[in-house]
C-alpha cells in the first residue's frame, strides 16, 4: 500500500518562484492536511480539507494555496516563494472517524 | 480556541525508567480526540496512541498509555520501561470534533540514557 505520497522530497527555489507540492493518498480518506515543521515550532497546520471541494485555513495559511478537486489529491501551492517558507512540509490524511493521522515522508523546501 | 501545550522542551531519562510527557489542551468542543506521535531523527511521523473525549478508559498500546484527565484538560503520555530506541521527538495533537481540524504541540525531545 502506498499510503500518503508526497513529491518532491527535496526542492530548492529562488525567492519569487512558484511551485506545487503534490500529495496523494490511496486510502479513500476524507480528511487531508498540510503542515510545516520548523525547529522549536512543532508542526503548524497550513490548510486542511474534509472532502473534495472543501478546504479551510489552518494556523499559518498566508503564502499558500490549496485545492481539493478529488478525494485522493491535495496539492499545496506556493505562488511567490519567500525565504520564510524554508521548511519541512508534511502532508497527512485520515478518515473522519476517530483514528490515526497518516503522514507522508515529508518534503524539504529551501528558498534562497 | 483550540490549543495544545507541551511544556517540556527536552527530557533526559535513564533507560528502563518510566517516562511521563506532559500535554495540556484547550478547546470549547465537547467532542475531540487526542493523539501522540513519535518522530525519530530519521524524520518520519509514527503514530503511538489515540484517545477520544468520550472514551471512559485511558488508551493503552503496548508500553504506551495516555493518562487522560478531562477536567484538567491534560493528556499525558506515559512510556513504561523506556528503551534507547525511545529517544526521539514526541508530539501531542488534538482533533476538533466539529470539523476534524488537527493541530500539534511544539513537541518534547526525549533522550534515553544508557
């Protein structure tokens, strides 16, 4: 089972460039989310979705866009990258009933 | 408001001792869930244990148990008989019942000493 797949695993961008982090899950989970992890800050929620066509902002949404056109995919877009967006990004999914949140392997993004 | 607080940035514990990692939470929802995750130095997120707000008994999974005190809004993780492999970062998280929004605390770095 693939679980939650994130791509790319590593990316270096220049300030002002745009990019999309891809996230796909094959578990038919309704809930999907993006987090960023920075030293000393834990995991902070960027955006989340409880189903296709539904997205909502998390704790740190500025500078990021998401869409959820299918149950399986939840891409995260950086429209104009800034050095402050240098971080490790995790995608995660779960069903809406109580239980485990499944994580991707993480994507390390560096913005120069 | 939805908030998770982990007050211990780091802990050092002797191998084979029991460990308690603190977690307090704040929510106005009656329905919610609490998680603990482990993140070793390799970076992956490993699910440890889950407790629902309506669960009457504390959750247990092997050497892990969640000490759920609803009135105090605390959800401490207890690791019995610690092992060197338990050295890692540990995160407490909460799922809000009304919309499944899940947020995490800042984490506690646990060091197990031989």
